[in-house]
């Protein structure tokens, strides 16, 4: 689980016909936000969110005129009648077990008929992916929070995930009008504990090698939130400088959190020192405590030996002491692993666990992967094991990737669940509350939505000897040549009656010896 | 006994020799052709001779002109002498590298004796002769209308017909093709020195164009710029583009780039064939960016250091610097709200669009009155002229592409020519010929369509990825595969052939000696 996986790239497209109502004059707003969360392990997670909301009917209008919303994405929506688009580039693996549940993942509402979902686990995320992502921002990287996005720091981290989420949001309760929302998110986890010589202190400058100087003039809201929850109870052992003017309290991911809020649009904040360098210092060293285990986390591995058969296993952990909850597990497995669905077993606490819903779409060779979707009830404080056996298929010799002995990636499974929360939350106003709390609409405060991805797997397939075609040609040629040679020899050989000659070297030698011995020669 | 033995040996030797010869014959007669046939690269036949014929293609552009005489505009006895058709040919010699000897013959065909004025817009050019003093003021001899019509003043003179003929030709040339238009269309194919580089201003011919209006605001902190681009596009740009719609598909959009700084000039040379690259946002028109902010592409600037406030980059787009009235800063706090005056901006942009599409200002013959443009800003005969120019340009492009493809395929024998590539080449050749025929018979619209098809097909053939499949197949790998087969087979055959040859020569020498 702790092994960082090299990458995950995820594309989620929802295609569908667009039939929306009348438009009014386009209006767009930009909000930007940075959440800094010190993680239990001593690392620091920073999550940027840039949200552009555009009150326009993109799919209906012919001539398109763009302001804050990027033209490239708008044209995509208009041309292909996109309903939603979620694209993320990820390097590293979010360790749910140690870091807690992440803020953001994919959408909560999907329609399978129009859904396109794909993952490219082999691709590498690089600065060349960050640059076009930054260009989509209205302020580019010149002002506001985006000045912190410096590539050499962002990729020198243990986790990096950048994403683009486009979705329509309702403008009124009956959803007769929609607006388009573009959320650009970027989360990084800085290895602050290791690089800071065991100190859990950080500052904006140490993490990003930049400080905040001015808000983006186009943004209607530009804020930095610092999570100060876990340290708030025992007599303030830490101090955040500069001291926050306000704090914000809410139930986030099932627990009560306190955030220090810095509003960049508040001119007093930056004017006093001309730049804002947030710092966190400890008054006395914190006690090392075991990190709280999240209620839902998962693990996945491949087992078996040899190159013919194997088994995919997924372990789902529910650590809630008394509540059971259902989990939707979505698996896409490439066609070259031939799944045997009759071997699908789900066990929790030693007993068989029957899923309440199964959707299985078998793979077609070279056309589509297996799709397996299950709704599983996880009993309280239990480990559920989902395992399925597979057989490795042989590929055509041109279908192997370069370096085939590296193995083939199997995309991570997706877990979606409504996890019961410890503290009841209050319903929030969508437009007013901070961006990180409005990623998923939650109807009531008794549970919260979590979407997790397991590790991508690496499966080695039997690889042929790629010089074989040449060897076969050479061998065939040799066999043909040998057959031909003997045949030719047989045809053209002529027999002569040899006149007895004086003999060869052996006979002369023998005669020499005979003469020495005094025996008559041959 | 010995005789029998020698004869038996002789028979054996002869048999062996025959067997060896037979094997060699089979290998050469059967084996070699079989190997040659099975390892050949597939090359579909191409119309090489027709393609080389395109090189010397003589384009003949016909401009049919109908001449209508109103009553009393010509002396009565001259009316009897009027010929039914007159053909006037003019050669425009344009020597260029690929189109050797391509000339253009403009043909004017006049038809007379129709007195009634046609009510709807004519399909071809018409020149009217009349004596309406109300229509033309005394010092003007002719009038060119916004449609395809012109009016020429009649004359009562003994040489009336000759004079009128010259005038008609003058007017018709002004309204149809001139040397300049053709030279601009063929600018890419003509040698550099002959035609100045400002002939290369228009966008290259293409099947579709994407037009983007960008408002660049480098300092959104102090300026809050608004523009009513939707209304402006609807009012000014759409009518112009719908008038131009015969020349291609257009899509219009706009964007606002805020905080975009002026960093570098985009490469003004190449762009993939179908889009007009007017959307680049980061570029530098060459003044010091440290000076007060200047916004571009219909943009604004507080104090700009330039005498002219608009310029255009050939084949790329246009830029307008929009200055903010300095009074706006007085007493108001930042950001200053700026409303862009779209009439001013669109005037400049429409002029730049005309330049980009190569619609030049018409060269009016002396004493001629030119009508004001139609409401969409484009006269019908200007569109005709554009289509002519585009057809000629397309034909030149297609011919160049086909010729270089044929040269390339002739030079490199390793290239696979698939059937679909060959069929594209055939289609392109046929389309070029069809376009040339249609031009010669005066059917402009179908000629333009055919010329576009010629360009599309020829480029599809030229850029087909299957041409590259075996291009880089190395020769040493072929040897590595063939040697294990050929060496063991060839050595015994060559050996026995050499032996037979030696023995035959020895026998021959021996028989000569005995003789």
C-alpha cells in the first residue's frame, strides 16, 4: 500500500444530447482557494481550486464568445455536446490509510449509457502537462494563488494530482437553467517531515519557493485556508503567522474541522508586509500520536504464480465501530486478463457476502475491457475480500508495448461510498461555502461522500522472444538449404571407376615402417 | 570390359551434367522470378504522363459578357453591323517554376440585340449602353454597379462600335480578372523577385476558416474593458461572411485574454491548412512592454506611442490598439470601466478581413463611377474575382503537389503505393482537368468546387501515412534474411556450372588438337 505507484491518468467523459432552456446575458465569476492541511504523518497537503462559473448555454449558441471560461474547453463542450468532463493527471498515490480521505475525486452522478471512462496508468505526468493547465486559468500564473504554481517544486513531491472538472450546475431548484462550472484542482503532498529534518514546521516560501503578493484582479474570492484542527485542543502548542483574522468551522469529511482563513482581497493583509508568507511554528514539539484511521480504505493486489493464471484481490476495510455501509466498487480490467466470473468470491468476517447489485460487461478482444460493478454492504469493523481469478491471454507480437517485460498495468478500482460521519453536519449553501466543501452535494449531514482509488496493478504477461521471426526465417532457410544440398548432390553425383593409385600418405607411411621392420611393402 | 566401363562412366557424367544444368535452369527460370514477385513492394499504377501534362497546362479563363444596347444608343446603320459574338483574348504571361508556360486567356464574348433590361441579377457580366443623362453625370463615361452590371455611355460616332468595344473591355477587365489578382493568387508559385512580398498577404486558400476576435487586456487591475462582440459580429461580420460563404465555411468566436503580456511575435509563415491562426494570444508587436499597457487585437492602451493604431500581419490576422480616453482616469478609482466603441473597431477589422481574403481595392478605369458597396460590404463581382483567384491558386497548389508526389515516387522505389492513394491521385488529376475545363467554359462556381476537390485529394494522397511504411526499411536486414537461403543454394549451382564450363573447354581443346 505504501509503495507509490508511478502514475494514474484518468479521463471521464459524459456525452449526451443537450437540451437546455433560454439563455440570458452571459455572466462569469472566478473563485480561487488554497487549502493547506498538515497531515497526521507530518507531511503537508496543499489543494488549489480555481472555479469558473459561467451562466451560459454553451451547447445551444452558435457563435461563442468567451471571457473567463477558456475557449478551448468551451469549444469542446459545444462541439461534442459534453455533459460532464473530468480529466486528471496524477503522479504518486494518495495513502488513505495514513493521510486520511482526500477532498476531491471524480463526479458523484454518472449515467452509464453516455459514460466514457478510461485510465492510462502507464503515462508519466510532467511539467508539460502543467503548463497548458496553468494557461486555462484566467490570471494564468501571474497573480493570485497561481503564482505559487512553480513546476520544479510541484513535481518534487510525494503526490501530485492536477485535474479539470467541467459539469453543469443548476441555477434554480427545478434545474430549468444550468450554468457551467469549471473546477481546476491541483493537490500536492509535500514531504515536509523528511525534507525539514524531522520538524513539522512549514511556510509557503519553503514549500513553493514563492510568496503571495496580490490577488488575481478577476477573482471575486481569493482565500487561503489552513487546517488548525488537530492542534487546537491542547493549549495552542503552535502558532500560525500572520495571525488569522477569522476562522471557519465546518464538518468536513465526517469530522469537525477548524480553518484559519486569509482573504487575499482584504487589502490590509498584503499591504502591511507587501507579501504574504504563511508560516506554522510549534511552541513545543508535538507528541507523536497514531494517526486516526479513516473509516473506509482499500488495498488491492495480484496473486498467483506462473504465467498462466492469477487472482485479483481487493481488500475493503470498514473501521467504523458500529455502522455498516454500502460501497460501490467499479473495476475495469483489460481484455488480455480473461476474468472467470464464476470464481468471483466476496467474503467478510469469514462468511460469504452477497452483493446486492452486480453489473458485468464482458470484454471483447482488442475492443473493450471488462467492466465489473458491484454494490457491497460492508459490515461494521470488518475486512471484505473481493477476489476473482483470471487467465493471461497471449497478445499478437506487434501488440506488445516497448519493454514488455516491465509488465502491463491494470487500472485502479474505484470505490464510492456514503460513509456515516461522527458529527452531524448542517446543510450548506452551495455558493457561499468554501470550494473544498462543495465538491459533492450531500443531502443530509449524517453521512459524507467519499470516492477512493486503489493502487494500479502491474501484471506481467508471457512475452515471446521477439527475434523469433528472424530465427524462424534463418532456420527455415537452413533446412531448405540442407534438403536442397543433399537432393542436388544426389542428382548430380557421378560414379567413376578409380584406377588404383600408388596410395596416399597413410600407405607410404605404412611402407616406410614396413621397410624399417624388414617386412615386404603393401 | 574397359570400353563398357568408360561408356558407362561417360553416360553417368553426362547425366550428372544434365542434372546440374537442369537445377540451374529451374533456379533461374522459376526461382528468381518467384522471389522477385513475392518480395516486390506494391506500387499501384499512377497517371504519370497526365501529371507531367499538368505542368504545361494552359489555363483559359472565360469571362462571358452580355452587352445590351438600349434604344438610340447606337446609330441605326451600326446596329445592322453588330456581330453576334466577339471573342477578345488576352494573354497574361506568368512564368513560374512549376507551371511552365501557364498563361491566362481572358475571353470576352459579347451578345447583343437584347433590348429589355433583365430584372434579376444576371448570371454573367452585363454592360449596358444607354444615353441616360440622369444616370451618369457629364464627366463620367461609365458606372460600375454593386452587382455584376455596369453601364457605359453610348456614343454617336462613325467609329462607335470600335470605341465602345474598347470601353467594354476596359470595364470588364476592371470587374473581372487583372494581372495583379492572378499574381497575388499565384504568389507562392512565382519567383520571389518578380512579385513583391505584399502579394503574399491573403490567407492561403482553404476549405474553412476560423476567425477569432481576441480582446487582450494586459492590466485588468486598472482597466475593466467591455465589448459588445456578439452584437458587432451579428451586425457587421456575419453579413460579410455570409456574402463570402461561397469561398468556404466560416466560424466566428471571440475571447478575452486578461493579463496577457506582449512577449513574442507568432511565426507568420505556416499553419495547418484549414484554419486562420488569428487566435494566438502571446506575441509582441515590437514596442517596449515596460511602457504603459497596450492591448491588442482590438484593444486598448492608455498612452500609446504609435502614429497608426492598427496593423496587420500577413496571412495571420490583424491588430488594433485601442486607446483609452485619458479623461476617464480623472477622479475615478481603479479599475476604470472602458466600453469599446465597436463601430470603430469593426471598421478596421472588416478592412483587415478584406485584406486577409485578398479582396483588393478595385482599380477603376478613368472617368468611371464606382458604386458604393452593398450593405454587407462586398460587391458581387468582387466575390467572383475572389473565386477566380482562389480557383487558380487551388489549381496551382494541386498541380505542384501532384508533380512533386510523382517526382518523389519516381525517385524512391521503396515507397509502397496503395490503391487508395492511387485513386486519390486519379481523382485529383480528374478534378484539375475538370476545373480547367469549367474555367474555360465560364462556369465559375463548379470550377471552384472542382479546384477545391483537386487540392483536397492531392494533399490527401501526398500526406498519406502509408507512403512511409517501407521507406526506412534497412538494406542490411534484407541481406541478413536472404543470405541463409541464397548462399547454400547458389554455391553448388555455381560450382557445378564452373566445373561444366571448364570441362567443356578442355574437351573442346582436346577435340581441336585431335583434329
